[in-house]
C-alpha cells in the first residue's frame, strides 16, 4: 500500500480553510477525545460525564461514535450532529473537529501543522471551498479557538508519560528488577499491539473512571484541570500500589499502568504502538529482561 503523503505547513501558509458548513466532515470520520474534552462536551450537552460517555462514545470515552444518519455517500454521522441544525456541541467541540482538515504533530517539543494527501482534503467532497475566502493557518486556528484545546493535548501527553514513569519505577526500582522477571515486558509487548477496545476492556471500572471521569472539580482552564487530574492519579497510584510486597503484585501493577498510559495516549491521537516499543527498549537499556 502506498503511504499517505503528509504536507507540512507553516502558520503563514494560505489555504481554502473557510468552511462550507455542509457537515461533510461530520460523517464517516474518527474523532479521539481526551478527558478534558469529555468534560467540555458533557458540560455543553448539560449531562453528566458518565451519561455522555455511555451515549456518545466508544471504548469508555475516548472516541466519538459515528452511528448517526448516513449522508448521500452512505457515511454515518457523528451522533452529536443533527442534519437540520448541525453540530449540537459546536461551542464545546474537540480539537480534532476545530482543526479539520488540518492535523497536528509534536516532534522534539515543536508543533507542526499538516494535512494528508496529494490534494487538499476538502476539495474532494466540498469543492465549493475553492470559491470561499482563503485564510492563513494562523488565522484559521485563531478563528477556531484552538489554544486551550492544544494546551490540553500537550498536558495529557505529560500525564501519559507520568503513568509510564510509574510503570518504569515498579519495573526497575523494586525487587522486580532483580527477580529475573520476563513476564512484565512480554505483557508490555502484547499491550503495544492491542487495539483500543482491548486496552479498554483490560481496565477495571474504578481505573477507567480515574482516567476519564476523575473526582476533581471541572475547570475550563485545561492546565488547572489536568494538573488536578494528574495529582489525583498519582495519589490513587500511591494508595493502591505503595504497599506491594510480592513479585507478581509489582508486575501486575506495572502492566496495569502501562495499559493506562497507552489507553490515554490513544485519546490524544498518539501512536500507542510506537510509544510502547520505545518504552520497552528504554526499560531493556536499564536492565529489564524480556
């Protein structure tokens, strides 16, 4: 299969980014959402987070369901999209929706904007955009109010790394390290190729709630909310795993935390397989066995 071409953009690049409001991109797509975005969406719908996740998401709350009425091409709509009124959560829509058709990559701490394909994505199903005013990437992002949502993505990337760091600590800084254990890295390797559904099913309800609907006060400032969420997770990890004694307990905890890290990574659009493979190699460099 020919790899999909990725076009790198600068903020000054001018493109046909004025939306035609036809709802085409609200059909047949895949939208991953992080826990802060889940809070935003539930608040916009004026329902609880648990109700929102149960009704509108897959895998416990990290992907929006596209099971609504199909359009003329047969693609089903996001459940939050109404054919007459459009997006029912437009004010609280997630970053993926705000940025479409652009994507976002972070490499070595630098954010880059992209689109995929040889041709600008909207030209195929929304050719009318060619006749609408063009915008620079910077102007488009400002108009879409992406700032807080981009901050949330970066913040949750740090939470993902913190979860992985806890898994590393259990593997490398406990009696597990000198036990000759090979079970833990084998399990990490298996997790690296599991799909989101499997990672979700691996999580007990209590840990899933801690990831998606933590017991912290909602805050529209993602930095504050994510700091509180991270602290909540760290306290729960310490309470649950601070008094482990057996090799199997240490291993089970390290496997669970890696599962949590990969599950949360998927919610921000990260490549969980590449992350897991990287973490496995780092662990092996520090003496872990497989």
